[in-house]
C-alpha cells in the first residue's frame, strides 16, 4: 500500500487536517469541489488562500491569506482528494464511468506505475476505492484518468512510448556508440548521435553506456570528490552498495573498499567530548556500567515529538528524573571514552568501523533520553525567565527559545563531571539551571512583551540532535527512514529496529545481530541489504537479470 503523501504547502496541510474531522457528507462535497477546481488551475498563477477555501467549502474570508502557486496547489489538492476519499466507502459503482485499480490504471494508460505515482503530484486524482475485496485500495475513476490524459497529452504519449533497454538493445546501443567513436566523434557527440538514432534521451544512453563499460569516464579531482560524496550519502541512506556500484559503472569490491575508507576517515574526524565519572575507577566498571538496565531498554523514549505543543505539555506533566539522567550520562560518557580510544587506533575493517559507529549511535540515544529526562526543568526555567507560559509566545519565539535551551543543555552535558563534593552549583540540576538561565536570559530581554496569549494547535520543531550532540551530526543519515519501518514485514522490521536502535533496545552491531538472529556475517549483511531494499530507500530498482546485492 502506498504511503500517504504530505502536502507541500503548509496552508494546504492545515486545511487537510481540518477537513479530516468533517462528516462524510461534508468531505464528499469538498472532494467533488476540489476535483473540479483542479481542472481549472493554471500552474504559473498564484491563488489567495481565501479563494481556495471558498472554492472548497463555500466560506468567504475577508483576508486573502497566503498566495499559493498553482503548480504546488494542484498537487496538494490531488493529495487532499486522496486523503478525503479514505473512509467514504467508495466503489467503482459510485460513479457511472467506473474505476480501475492503480496497476490496472497504469496499464490502461500504457505507462509504468512509477509514472502514475509521479503524476499524482501534478494533479492526477486518485481515490481509496473498495473493488469488492472489502478493503479499500488506491485506484482511479476513469473520468479522472481521461481528464488528466487530455490535459497532459504530449507527456502521456511520451511516457507510453517509453520502453526500457533490454540486453539486445544495450548491445545495439554499445555497437552504435563504438561505430561513431571510430569515426572520430567524442564520447559526448557519439552518445548524442546514438540517442538521436534510437529515439532515446541522451542521459539514458549515457548511463547505459557507462553501465555496460563502453564509456569509461575519466575521473577528475572534482569528479572523484563528487563520487565520494555520493558514496557516503548512499551508505547513510541505506542504498545497497551493489546497486550503487552498478549505477556508477564500478566494481563492487572497489566501491566497498572505498566506502570503508571514507567511513573510517569520517569517524576519525569527529571531536568527541571527554568526561570522567567517579564510577569509572571501580574494578568492575567495564562489566557493570555499559550493562546498566536503564541503558539496555527504553530507547523508544529518545524519539521525542517534534511538536512543541505536545513536548511542552508532556514536560509539564512529568517531573525531572535526575537520577535516571545521571545514570544515562554515565553510560554515555563510558561509550564516548571507549570510542575515543577506538578512534586513535581505528583499522579500516568492516568489523572495527561498525563497532565504533554502533557505539556512537548508542551514546547519542542515551544523550537524547537524558535530555528528555531533564526537559521538565528546561520548560520551567524558560517560563520563569519569561515570567509567563512558554506557549503564550508566538510560534517562532517558541522555536527559538526551545532551540536555545537544547543548545545550553547539550553544552552543559558535554562538560558535566560529577565530583565527590556536592553543592547547588555542582549537581546536575544546578549545572543545567545555570546554563539554561544564562542562555535564555541573553535573548529574553530582546523579546517583545506579549499581552495576549497565543493559541497554538501545533508548532513543528527542527531536529534537536545537533544542539544536544553535535558530535553525532555526521552519522544521523538513516534516522530519517525510521518511520518507514512500520510498513515492513516483521522480520525486516525487527532487524532494522535492532540495528539502528529504533525500537526499545540499543543499536546493535552486525556481530550482535548474528547472535540474536543467527547466521554468518555475509548472511547477516545480505539480510540487512534486503531489509534496506524493502524499506524503500533512495535506490534504483534491481535489474531482473542482475545478481542480488550482497554488500551489506
């Protein structure tokens, strides 16, 4: 089942949330009006938000509101139509022209399913329809298909005429390319001539020639740097290295070796904070500290909501858990100390690199949980400095104040070392209170006085990891894919949850996964690669005749 697309425009996202709670009859009426409105939208024209609301609901507002560009508005309206259709009990008989399931609609238009998904963002209206199975599936009413085909006829014809290159076509393409090269053409000119002869785009011909080895690219210094950047990005976003190597026209073994070298170099450059806790001096510290029960479970808490309203309300209901925060910080400091030791003698082997990356992910998760434990203190200190509730400020002020408090907490935790001597300024509470007060007081004096309390339903926040653990910034790549695991099969989901610490437990190295799931290291790498492919990360589809990736 395809994932629900998000609106690009914030104003349309707000409307979608409001209309989601409307009665079925109202949603049906808005849906019908939105479909009619899509056909009239001009991509380059700007539409006031008040006019859009009027066209959808019939409500007239005196203020025009934001100006929405037609191209983005058209796509968001199509997304709104899809969202509103869910739960309406639509069937093919709901409209006289009937409906087609999504794959059948693609076949009827003679295009790929991927093309049909792209066209949803350009105004193709799709609906959740029950085709007789009792479960709603994504489909298209024939009238919507006909309307889109009529309005985008040249593009639909080009997409229908497109055919993928099979093995014979690739051989023919390479032969024509070599023929033009023998005639004295440059590689670019030869590829352009072949593209014109075969009716293909120059880019598809170029990639096919590189993939087949007929066109050997020279690697300039800038090109080598760009390749290394792409390689690290592909690794961070869980693209299987076999797919990346095939796309770049390189040997898998060389790509894997270069990837290990780049990951090791990146790890050596991270500046890690160094802190010492008295418990580190115990003889059994290595057996006790890393295996503290609180450091083995509860990692789901680290995924704090990035909505300031929810975050502040939850902080007011909780009490700061300083005992838990102390333990979490002690385990985190232990992992960072071990990571510093591994940095100095890091070998360019998969096992050593994976062990160090896993340890840093573990430390970052502990840092997030520690910040969550002391968040009630941060909210209370901000409100005390402001002299009023935090949510009474504007949304931008709330974002700035929370971001500044996170930065103050992160800086204080990087320097915090408990000592035998106590005192109000040496305890964790005292250190954090002083840091937050100084940070907030520096900007609170410049904020305007607010006489009326603001009302917020939602305030989106940026990822706060950079404020609390800047040393982890370069290793955050896979975390943006965490929410996609909900749609995976159970085995693939459990594997990724344990691998990156996205579930209740800490992140696990490949060796730890072997002990949990069984199998050899190559087999575990194969399972991780398949799980990443099922996650739907940024990768190109496998070729039917190619080998399955075994790189991870």
